[in-house]
């Protein structure tokens, strides 16, 4: 952002209730591709490096203000106690900032909190045109497929003379196709003056921000419009159907962006990507896969089908299929799946494996170590080159506290073993299948912790003389006898 274009202030209006969402959550906190609606607006506005950013809050103010503080403590939440319209909201913001900072000079950009697609580029374009044409007011307008409900832009030749809300419009005005997006650049002085002259003489009994434009035009000041290139950017969210439509639209933009960066997405329609996720070159995403939160796919990683990854790192050339992971780190060339659940704190080193029906939590698996089948590994450290047999369980919880299991390098754990934590297996140790290990195993030791096998001859013939089992046993014995003779 060039320094001359940096606005003196950005106001984001977000005090409305969002009645049509029918929700206990304020509208602007509903999530779109991993970020609340107002979060998108704020993130894109911060791209302008404004000198001040104020968000007008009202309904659900505590929740909205808390969210904003988590994004950036510099953002100011200004409370609009009662919602008397967009002009009133802007006036409240202007008064609050004037009180703390003195009279604002320069350009003020006003945005709505429920238009998440509006890009930093479009905001900059409005500011650039506003400055180049040396205007008092510049409004961003759009020509959408359906203008119903929007304020209509009244022009006199090239110049804009007013905006009329649909509810206040004459039939001729309703026929106008150019509408107000809600984005305005104002000269601060002009704005302050006009905000003091607003009235509520309209169908909704509100102070309309749009009237500032009319007042400036009537005063003979320079007022103009910037027509948005893609009207979808100005779409606002009013209900959950629009939110879902927007999700589809936004997701298509995200998937297209990553494909243009060199990622193969086999089926973009069933691939959901959050806005914070990043995908490396030559990564491949198979159908029905969700990449949530700050998930990162390194170059050449392959994920899917049917994966839900949240805040997960997938290393170069790693392969993840049919898995649910959260807060996990999957090293380069590692393999995960199918039907695998990796919970927070799981770290697989290079070439490690978490195979079918394996669950891990808070577990570090060393380079090349494999947990191929049907196991639970929790609160454990496993060294490199280990093989953990099918059905191994770390019994990490005694009903009161969690305990760790520590396994050295090149350890072999036989199938169906319970490692009762705290447990320790030294380097090169070997645990026999079916063991319940409750004391430490030293380096290179063999642990056999199971009942010794005892066979009782003739048992079935005695207990179940006429059963199929008894006849099968008798037949086998007879055959053995003839074989030997
Ligand atoms: C507004 C515009 C209309 C434009 C449309 C674009 C006005 C008078 N009308 O109409 O010309 O075409 O947006 O979407 O400006 N808000 C507050 N405090 C209030 C009232 C509203 O913070 O007292 C916030 C809302 O939370 C919302 C935004 O301002 O984020 C817009 O308000 P809304 O009531 O949705 O305006 P529209 O009737 O859609
Ligand atoms: Ca609206």
C-alpha cells in the first residue's frame, strides 16, 4: 500500500442483529471458510494499513469485541447502543475517534461487516480513484444480476447525485440497475459535517449513510462512483442460505487459486479449504477432503480421499488417506491411513507410518518407525526403526492420571501387546506377541509377559464326544497315523 493511499481511518459497521440468521450468535461471527464474516472484512481492510481501524458493534458486542481483540489489539470496538441506521453508526464511530484522536483528517473508508468477499484490491481501487479524482465522496457501486433490496444509484450524466433505498424509491428509480455496495471513501471533513445534518425522514426512520453522498452532491462537492469489476465481491450475507452459497463461491475461489499455484485438486466441488490453509506445489488433494484451520501441505504431499485435516502439517511426499487429524505433524514421506485418527501432539518423523485403524495422541514416532495396524499410541515416544505390531495398546491412563511410554530405537513389539504406562523399552528390545508389559525392558532384552501354553490331549473327544469338532479331531488323528505308517 503506497503511503498516500493509506486511509486515515476505516470504519466497519457491524452492529446489526442479523435477524434473518435466526441465531444466538451475532451474524458477523458466523464462520465462512474458517474465519468469522467480520474477520474477513477486517483482514482485508488491514491490508490497506489504515492509520485507525474501528468496528462498530452493537448486538452481541462482547463476543464481537472479544473476537476483534484476538485478531489485533489495535482494532477499536466502538459501541452503538441503539441501531438507528448506517449513518448513525458512522457518526458514532466518528465521534468516538474524534474524542480520542482529535479531528480526523484525510480519507475515511466505510465498509460493512457482512461482505466478506470484498478484496483489499477493490478497496484500494476505490481509494485510488477517490484520490486521483480529488473527490469529497466516492461510492463503490455494482450492477448485480438482481438489484432487489439494494439502494439505487441516481446519476446525472457521469456524476452521482444521490442514492435511494428501495423502500423509498419511485417505480422509475426501482428500475435502475446500478446499486450501492455500501463501501464509501469520504473526505473526513465532509463526512463529519454531513453526519451532523442527517435526519430520519424516511420509510425506515433511520439515519442513512447514503444521505451523506446526497448532501455533498447538493453542496456542489465532487461526488463519484467506482463500479466494481466483479459484483460478487459486494455480496452481503443476510441468512444461512446466502452463507452456504457464499461458502461455495469462496471455496471455488480458494481451490482455483491453489490450482493456479500448482496444486492438483481432483474434485474441487468436494474439497473444502479454509482461508488460512496453505498448499505446496505438486501437492495432490483427492475428493471429499477438508483442509481446515492452519493446515499446511508441503510440496508433493498427497491427501485424500476422505480426509479431514485440522491445523495439521503434512510433509513433502507424505501420503494421507481416509484420516481425521487435528494438531498433528506428519513428516516427509510418512504414510497415514486408511481409517486413522491423529490427535493433537502427534508427530510422525520422516518415513514413519500410522496405518489402518490406528489412533495416536501426544505421540512422537521416530524416523521410519511403523505402527501399521489397529493400535492406540498415546503419551508415547517411539525411537527410530521400530515395528509396533498389530493391536498394540499403550495403556496410558490409570483412571486418575496419564503416564508416558518410552520406546528406544529398533524395538520390535509383537502383536496384541499392552504396554502399561509408565513403560520403558530399551534400544533393540523385543517384546513377544500377546504380552502385558508392566516392568521396564532393558536394551536388547526379550520380554515375554504372558501365560505359558499348556495343551491337554483328548479334551474335545472326552467333553463333546459326538460333536463335529470331535469327529474332525478323530479323522485328523487317523490320517496322521496312516501318514506315519
Ligand atoms: C445498505 C445501504 C444500501 C446498500 C446495501 C448494500 C443504507 C441506508 N443502505 O442497506 O444502500 O445497497 O446496504 O448491502 O446505508 N449497521 C450498523 N448499525 C446500524 C445499521 C446498520 O452497524 O444502525 C450495519 C449492519 O450491521 C450491516 C451494515 O451496517 O453490517 C448494513 O446495514 P443493513 O441494515 O444491512 O443495510 P441495508 O438495508 O442492507
Ligand atoms: Ca444488508
